[in-house]
C-alpha cells in the first residue's frame, strides 16, 4: 500500500528520539541538550555604547544651539561609565573649548549608556534547550564566559550505495576505466553532502554490487556502527533489487512505498533497532525521498525541535496539477518578492541539473487543481 508522504514522515519520526548529550566547545550547528543559564548580569556593569564623553546631564547649561558643561570624561565603547555620569555624548557631537565641553544636539539621561543586566540578569535562560547554535549564539556564550556546553551528539550515518553499473569518481578521470555500460556514482557524494548539511556525520560509504549476501552483510555492519542507515538503489521490484527484501528479512519494513512522484520506491524500516531509510537509485527520486523521510530523521536525532525545512506558500498556477492517486514533488525556482515560482528544468527522475539550481521542493497534494498557494520546502 502506498503511504502518503506526510503520514510516512511522521510514522518514521515517531521511531527516533534525540541522541545522548555530551559536553563540547560551542560550534555552529550544535544543538543544545539543556538550557544555558546566565551566571552573571550581562552587561556586568554600566558601560558606554559609543566612543565619546561621559557626562552628567544636570551639569549642562544651554548656550545658543549647544549645551555646555565642564569637561566630560573621555570614554571608549564598552568601558565602565564612571561615578555620577548618566549619559555618553558621541565623539562626533562634542568638542573641547578650553576646559569646557560643547555638545551639539539634544542630550538626555541614559543616552548611549548600557545598563547593567539590560540584556540578561543572573539566573536568566540565555539559550533554550533545543537551540541550534548560530554564530551570534557562539558569540553570546563567549560573552558569558562559557567554554563548553551540553550538546546533542551528531548522528552517525552509514551509507549503502548499490548498483553493478556504478563507478566511483576519481580525481583524474581515465576514460579507459569507464565501460560503456557504467555510470559515475552521483548518489553517494550527494547523500554525503546532504547529511553533512543536515548536521549528521557519515561514518562510511559502502558501495555494493547487486548481491543479496553482500547487501545483507553491509546493512548489518552499518546498523551496528551507526545511528541511522540510508541506502541508495535496490528498492524497486526488479530482479537486481535486493535491498527491500534484505531489510524485510533482517528486521521489519515500516513504509514500503510512498504515494509520490518521483520517489515512489522510497521505504523505511528497522534493523537491529536502528532506522534504515531506503531510497531509489534515480538521483532526483532519491533526493525527493531523502527530503521526505531521511532529513527529518537526521534532524530529530540531532535534537532539533522542528526537524522540517522552512516552508513558504508559492503561486505555481502555471504548473500542471498532481495525479489523483499520488503527490507530485517538483524542484522549483522562486521569485520571493512576487510569491511566485516555476518548475526547474530537466525534472526527469534521473536528472539533477534542474534541482541543482532550484530554491526548494514543491509538494503538491493528489488531485490538486488550484495551485495558487502550494507549500514549498526551501533548500
């Protein structure tokens, strides 16, 4: 029975939980396993927000278009505001006139002064558990004096790429090594890049001939060493398609096929208690299957509260609707300012040139005719 993409996605997500935590220095992309609590006020003391002069506003007197007072205290950005001073005058608006300071424009108490604790108070939650660290987040932790944080361990993903016809790309191509009936493997490198982008770590790429014994052995090895296994090829019903049968024999299949085009021969199961995502051999179909099932699982394992890509409603009225019995997946180019999109070129299930320049993946429900507001998952 064909599984609807959204229901299949949720069914597979329900099989996994975030991985255990470890303590490590903050790195962009790491997901916090527990909240980070401020141990002191930030800022720790009143300080200047600009270079200039620290002054006490009550000591100023009006003189024509300027304010005049006794010489202020020179101060740099970030320095403690001294004594009774309650404002900082930017250096561009101040000039010394003998022993007096002349200021152009209005001056009010609190101008360009950062109050102690105005960003965070000691005991405040600075970053919630489940936060994926960004460069500003790494900077905030540094400002708080935090050297290590509890983060979810990166998912270890094993890749099994099958196909008698595949040849591994080399740094210098020797045309004589590639036979007429062979093709270069695009799926292995693409999957490795996708997994890295999602926050996973590829432990090994195993390439196997279409041999049931070798496929079973590789599946068992990868599931025992990794947190997740993703396979490429061997998921259809041809005489050389052995991956589906291997998972069914070694464990259990949870999803046998998706009601989506391209990407129908996408499946998922459990082997040795680990999730195995089975993707088609055609590259675009594989990409669709990865986006529907594999990427959300990697993100869930990595601790993300929301494992999905950012979504946008896009006007795709020029596109033909989906068939009545299955979803249609389509890489699209977007014009965000117009909330409009168009199909990428070359959308055959074995083609990647269109997807390589697309902005996202449109998921069109079965039987859709009104395509003025289609959900696009942004890449």
